[in-house]
């Protein structure tokens, strides 16, 4: 087992001799055996243990066991305690996902404090089969069928060659103690259900099922590489980049089915669900002017190409003071005229959204113009109570990248008019008005 372990590391160039390795150790047999194999192989190891506080006293006992293991081998150790329940509730995710995010977040931070180190995970060959099956059930692509990589960034998996039986035999032959996680027996978790119910059936159907899944892994890897090459040529031929904008010319690719497949992969990187992309191809070509929007990007269908661009809000912190009773404020994007009317007759309310007649306090101090800022609130005309300005923009179907370009006319710092859209209820013109602000907005671009 030790020689096979060392050969696997050397054959796949996972580590250099004497390398620094942070070993993720739960206390279970897999991670404990991994520690002993790395230690016997002469690597500089340090142990990292996560306490997720999910199993009461058992979690505490795991922590003590790992600390004793590190002391017995005379290697440094790091422990981190998490409130996993709280993190899962705050983020609306499962406990398993919460533990994963917390674990890998801490591992990444830990590695930054130990430059040149890598993090070793104890996944083995049986874990790989379970992962492939889980991915298959989710409707995975080639990457999922391939399963876990033995090296990805700062993470390595030097036990992927070994079966669970190999690991148990090594532990027994070397009198290595370990902790048994009681949750591993609970079949309410999908992975455990596959491990205890599905895999035994596979073994009956084909005793060499592991070899079959290894072949699947190899075939999926080759298919994934081939697909990546073809995607590269698709992007080179069909995509043109101009700054942050991407123009997509699908007519340059000969097979529509391949175009749909590649567009799903490409647009997924920008937050677009595959089902939305499929809808575009259902009645191809899609309607000119049709738009899709993710949390970060917008896709616009033009006559001869698709346009993909980010929704970066343009932050504008400038505030402009409007001096005097009347005037004209101009930029390249818009112009605003205003006039303070001190006595009747006051102008009538216009139905033009680009013109506002506002009642203002007779003792107002300043008139200003600024743009949207995080946390802005106002009372839209006709509504009782306040509303977040960002929510108002959503209701008005204002794009995220446009909301920071709409001027706000303010009286003594309060929003009186969202120019071209809606006055504030607080400044609604009435017969009781003693002073009126008239303003006219004109967009130039």
C-alpha cells in the first residue's frame, strides 16, 4: 500500500519530495491513514481539523482524537470550530453544503498562511464511484462523469487509486486507530444511501464495477478534453469581444444543435440557466429585440448577432448644488431646467413625466441634483409610506446599469423628484402650496 501510494503521487506529479502538505483530517479511517502514509513518505505535514458541532459529544471526541494523533506524530495541527446550523440558516442552504463551504473557505485561508503548501484530501476510489453516481443522477455532463480530479488548484487527492478495503487493510496491518462517524450509517443522506444500498447491488451485477467506473472516468476525461477543444474553435469563430461586450455570431457555425450546446456552456458562466438558453433555440431564430437577464449580465438578440454585456452599475457619488431661483444644468447625457415660483399663480400640473411641479417648504435651504446611492428611499407619488429606490427602479423595469444614470432632484437633501419617472408624495403640489418648484428634464443620450 505504501509503495502504491508513493508511485501514484510520483506518476501523477502530485507532490515533490519533502513538500509541505496540510492534511484535512476528520478522525475517520480514510484521513487518518492518509496522514500516516504522508508521514511515512517523508513529507512535511500539518493537520487541519474542522469541528462542525453537529454531533454533540462525538464532535468533541473527534477533536481530541485528532489532537492526540498530531502529538503522537509530532506534527503541527490547526483546528477550527464552526456554528454550522447558524451558517446554513443564514444562507438558506443545507447542512452538508454549509459544512462544505465553511471547510473549503477555511482551508483556502489556512493555505495562504503556509506558502508553498498543498491541501491533501482523503477521497478514495469508492468515493469516486459514489461521486460519479451522484453526478449521473443530477444529469451531469462529461466533467461530472469524470468525477473528482486528483489535483485541482491547491487541493490533491492522493488516495484515489485505493479502495476502502485497501485502506482498512493498511490500518489493520499497522495497528492504526481511527474514529467512526455515526452519521456515515444514516441513509437519509444521498451519498450514504448510494454507499449502503446501491453499490452492493452494483457489486452483485458486476464484481469489477470499480474498473467499469474507472473506464467511464477515462472516457469522460477524453470526451471533456475533445469538447473543450471544439468549444475553443466555436468561440474563436463565433465570438467577438469589444471591451466588456461580447458579440455572438451563430450563423458562422454549421450545426445548430452544437451551437445550442456550446451556448449553454458559455452563458452558464454568466449566470444564465440552461433552460432559458434552450428556449431561445426552440423557435430559432429568436425574436429580434428579445432580452434575457441574469444577476450580472444581459443578453440582447439583434438581427445578425447576440450581444452579451455586464450589468455594472455606474457609481456616481457627485452632488451638484443648483444655485438661484432658476437655471439650466447640462451634461452630455441630460439637461435640467428649474424655476422657483414664490407666489400664485402657480403652473398647473403637467401630465408629461419629464416635467414636475412640486410644492416645497417656504423656508427651504438648498436645491441639489445627485444620483442613486445604496439605501436611498422615497415616497413615490400616490403611495403611502416609503420605498427603497432600488425596488422602485425594479418596478419601473429600469436596468441595473441604468439606475445610477437617473438624476434625483433633492430639496434639503430629500428626494423630491426621480427625474423623468415620478415625483415624491411628500412634495405633491396642492392648493395649499406656498412655494413651488417647477422642473423640466430632457435626456440627450
